[in-house]
C-alpha cells in the first residue's frame, strides 16, 4: 500500500510517467477536454472532489516547475484562489504564467492529461508543468 496521500491508480500512473516539461491540467467540472487528451475523471458530484483538495494531493507527488492560470481566475476570485496563493507563496507551484481563457484552452491541448474534479466554481483550472527533483 502506498504511503503518500494519492491513491487513485490512473493519477498515480500519470505522475510517475511525467518527464520534464510535461503538462497536467487540473480542471473544474465544466472544463472541455480536447480530443486526444487523456481524461482522468475524479468527479463524483458537485464539489466532490474539490479543486483545492485535488491540487494538494497531486502536489504531494508531482514536482512542479511552473503553472499556468487563466486571467479569469483572478477576475472572478473563486474561493480556491486563497489556497492557490498559499501554495504559490510556499513555492510548491514554481513560476506563474497568466493567459486569457482562450489561450488556456489552446494550451490544454498539449497536456498529457486533464484531471476533472467535481469543482463547480468557474475558472478553477490550472496547468501544472512538471519539473525535476535533481
């Protein structure tokens, strides 16, 4: 049995397979998944699992070099923004890049996978860019 918090097999496999610069998107329940991009669907119902909890568990195993957010995340200020700012301030998310919503959707086409949460607050989406531990 694993000792880390992440128990989902598909998500654990994904993180173990990442190379430097690979991208993973954690998205709300409404984020479109581009054709050809793997979907890891964790959504059970409205709010379960939520964006912030999912992000924290992913960060327990994934080395992140940088992250990308849509400008709308800051304009609308959904409640997970507080957690995101705490994680960013602690250095867990690396360098930050902000794009328009449309640019974010285009970038998500390059992701290795999109992790769909049950988050139902709009714009709770992040691209995590894998770093290295050495």
